[in-house]
C-alpha cells in the first residue's frame, strides 16, 4: 500500500539523491522512474524546487519524487560541457548577487551577466558588496554607483567585521534568499555570520591569483528562525541562455527608454544606423562599460565567442 503523498522543498541534491524538507522533517528522495526525464536540461531538479513526494512505507525517512511543481522563478546558465541549460536555484523571493570590494576584485562584467540571468529567470536582484572592511579602488566605487543609478538596490556588509549583517538579517526576514556570486566573495561567510554556529565551510582567496578556491561544492538551503537562504557554489563564468540575441537589450534596465525606438526593427543595437541605444551611449546616458557588457553578451548569444569569464 502506498502512503499519502506530500509536498516539500528540495534543500540539497547530490548524485540524484534529493533532500526534501517537509512540515514534519527531512526526507531523502530519488526521482520516480521516468518522471522529469523528458526535459533537455542538465539537472531536472534544483534547490528550492517544490516537489510532490510519495513516502516509502517501509522507511519514513525515504521517498520518491513524483513531480515538480511549476517554478515561480529560476536562475539558469548555459552549461557548455553538457550543451544544456543548468538551473542553479529556484523559487526565491530575492536573489542576492554577492560581490566583494576586493579579494577577489569587483568584476562588473560578471555582475552584469548575473543581473541579465536574474531578469530572464524573473528574479528580484539585490546587489550585496561584501568585505566592506577592505578598501576599494575609486573605479569600483564609481562602477557600483552606476548600478544604483540604474535602479538596483545595493547593500554593503562585512562578514568579517559584522558590519551590515544585522541590517541584512532584517531585510531577509520571512523571505527566501538565494546567494550567488564568484568564488571567494564570501557567500558562505555571510551565511555563517547570519546563522552563528552553523560553520559552513569557507576557503581562503588565493594570494597569487586573487580568486576564490571553490570551497562550497553543492547548493544547499538553510533555515533558522525566520531566515531561509540558499548558498551556492562560486560560479566562474555565465553563459546566458533562454533568450534570443535580438531581445538582449530588454534585460539592461537603463536601455528601456531606447530599445523599442530604433530605426531598424529588430535592432541588435550593434552596427545599425539610427540606433537609439548607441545614441544614448554617445550622449553619456548609458555607461560605455555597460554597453560593452551588452556587446560581449550579444556576441556570446550569437555564438561568436565563448562566455565572458569573471575577467574585466
Ligand atoms: N576581509 C574579509 N574577508 C572575508 C569577508 N567575508 C569572507 N571573507 C574571506 O573570504 C574568503 C572566502 O570566503 P567564502 O565564504 O568561502 O567565499 P564563498 O563566496 O562562499 O566562496 P565559494 O564557496 O568558493 O564560492 C575566506 O577566507 C573568508 O574568510 C569579509 O567581509 N572581509
Ligand atoms: Mg561558499
Ligand atoms: Zn538599436
């Protein structure tokens, strides 16, 4: 006899074994038979997914996943090795795009890619600049200000000194947050600062290469009191997927007044004459570096170049 099925949230997935959190505790699950096999994706389930589970009648701690409920939002990137989209997390109220002032250096082009993927996946982004205890170069400060000017929320904190952590905790109450960013920016350190005693593993930033050591290996959901967040492994590169090249301009917030008004339609805002986006760049209404980010991502979508790594 089968037990009564129930609904839960995937909090961890390793080697096709998923931990599902339910009202009554954690259940270790596999996906039942061919369920979810039809989709051409790298991973059929991700942390944050809501699923229906059939309990194992012989073992209360085990079950089978019968279906995945529709996602309200999702963060994905294109996985070139597998030639398919890879879903990194789903169903969060806020996507924290975590960066650091330095060590590793602030990488606006990488952040631009995160923000594009967030917009495609219908996620509400907040930019978090960690390591506020370290000094920042004036270029990074100016670049961060641009994100504010174009309407992104930017929060500052230091997992090390504790500055800004109480404010972050206040912001996060009763919502589910996803933490995303390059390795070494301090995602797991912020998690530890928010949930003292959790002791999630953190790893030093390489002095030689000034980049993180890819310490966190799996995305995982953590809950305590009224905080719930998903910590994820550091991402080295983001290839955008799920949109056509000609729609990319719609994912740059400050392009919005111009994208629909070019002389050519559709316009790639690249080499076309009478392009309102290019005019706005020339007039200083769009920052040239954001436009450069646009052009590089456009080239990636057109298959001309690989992904922009966390460089530049
Ligand atoms: N100075 C300073 N160092 C910090 C701060 N937060 C984290 N670190 C250090 O930065 C390094 C990387 O921190 P992690 O928390 O492991 O970074 P992560 O983003 O989780 O990295 P991955 O798991 O590899 O993606 C560690 O040595 C931390 O001690 C901070 O606010 N200030
Ligand atoms: Mg980590
Ligand atoms: Zn145009």
